[in-house]
C-alpha cells in the first residue's frame, strides 16, 4: 500500500489521528518549556542546564518502562490511551499555573515528569497496537507514515508554540505568555483523548487470552522476558542499539544547535531571536525527516531491512562533518538535514524489523525494552555533550564524536556476519 492508501485506511487513520494530534501537542508543550527555561530573558542557558532539561524530560520514560509492557499486555490499550491523554490534559493545567507564577523548582519538575511519563505509555501503546490494524506487508510504510508524520507534527507543534509566544509577547511578564502556550497544549491533549473514542475498546489489543492481572513484580519479570526474547533475535537487539546510538547523537547535536542559536548566532540578550533561529533549524530537520520517511520503503524494498539500516547509519555519519569543519548557520542546517534524513530511515526501518519478529504476546514488553534503551542513550548523549560543550556551543569535538560513534556502530555492531540475517 502507498502512503495515500494508508491515510485512507479506515482503522489505521483513526490510530494516526490519536498519535498525530498528541505529538503535535508534544511539540507545543516542549516549545513552551524551552521558552520558559532556556529562552527566557531572565535565565541564561548553558550546556549543563539544557542537558538536565533533556534528562528531566526523558527520565520518566525509563522509570516507567518496566511497567508499560505489563499494562499494555493486560488492559485495553484503547482505554489506556484515553485515560492517559485525559490525565495529561489535567496535569498541564497545574503546569500552566506554575509557569504563570514563574516557579522553576522541584514542584514544576515533578509535574513535568508526570506529563512525560504518561506520554511514554501513550507512544508505546500506539506502537504496540499498530500491527493489529495493518497487514504485515505494509508495516514498513505504516511505520514510516506514523513515526515520520508524528515527528513532523512535533516540529510543527513547536513552530505553533513560537507563533503563540510571539502573539502574546506584549504581555508584561514573559512567563505569562509561556503559561498560555501550556494551556493550549492542555487543550490539544484533550482533543487527542476525544479522538481515542473513535478506536474500538479491543481493536488494538491485547488479545483476550493474554489478559492477566498486572503487578509490580510481574512488570520486572516481563521486562526480563523482553530482554530474553531479544537475545534470541540478535538482529533485532543490534538494530535497537544502533537506533539508540543514533538518537543519542541527535540529542548531542540538538544541544549544540540550541547553544549556538541562543548564545552565538544571536545576541544572548535577545532570546526571542535565538528561539526563532532554533525553530528554523528544527524545520529544516523536519524536511529531512519527511524525505527519510519517503525513501525508507523504497530502500528496504531494493536492499532489505538490514542493509538499509546499516547504510543509512553510514551515510548519516557524514552529516556532522559539516559542523566539524565550520560552526556556521549553514553548516548547522546541513547537519540537521542529513542527520534527520538518515536517522529517520534507521528508526522506521528498525521499528518494522522489530515488529516483524514479535508475537503480540511479547509486543508490549519488547517495546518497553526498546524505549528504555533508546531513552537511556538519549539522556547519555545529552550529558556527554554537556561536559564537552562551552556556553557558546562552538566546538568541533561534539559533532566529531557523533560521527565517529555512527561509523563504529555501522562497521562493527552491524557487520554482515552478525546482522544481515533473513529479512
């Protein structure tokens, strides 16, 4: 099936509506947080504070990971999506109140952790349910459409946040404009919850014979089962590690771009210009993401999943070289485009590779393992970059390290005798 046929698919389109509305709102919410914490006139951005921000966003993904599979393999995934989106909307009302009053301490951090922890359950549920609404032969294209459309909408949601921020920029206190952005995000999550009602209660699993009572101990045990399952499918676990390293590199480069736009390419006293510049870089990366989605199905059809993952990572290693040679806005844009293009090919192809190996009985817990590994790499990538980056963001060493890590994984971890198994 081509992309247009997938968009008209009656069951898949309903799932995409839930995913995409939520991810567009994710972009809006993340834009509000970035504006409040990193692009506020009252607050100076540095590498460590930005990296800690990434860790705060992603920490709950890893903490709830062992129990996401248990929930998704035991209760109606549709109900989990519905109530999770409602909980996010309510939680953001509290976040908006905290942002309005300018609070940046532990209380705000806790509620932000809750918001992103719930988001982990939602995205894992959507990924686990996808193979139940589309035939296996269309999984590559469906994954490309779902993941890429979501990634593009995160970028567009971030752009919408910047537009809302500029619209209310005349408010006496900048934090009030950021609070309004968060309120819009609460409305977006409520819309995602309402769209979930279009999906049948049992439509995206789990299957009836799999439903059991969940428990804390069972969550830990099933996480172990997920690892055990992946040990018997070495190509899947190698693909997951490759995807994790690629995402960790993107985090390091994103942190570099943030500091360059905030403190070097624009005056530190004009954070609005820095935010706008960062938004342009993200938009260019979004174009790369879109093209990556369009090329992945054809690359897989021509060369196979395993070779396409390896070659995408190899080509992606060339992207950061632009920023090694020259720390300019053009070099940053080229790096963002090529890394996003190749990274999206790696992500959507590996998602389909992993999904093709998993019976629905294990799908929730395996994707929980997948998420924990990827998010641990993202946090690690951000913290390592923070230790290497000056406040200006001007250094060739971070992009050089990213490029070297991509090459190492492609040439060693994904070498043919270990990775090129039957597609």
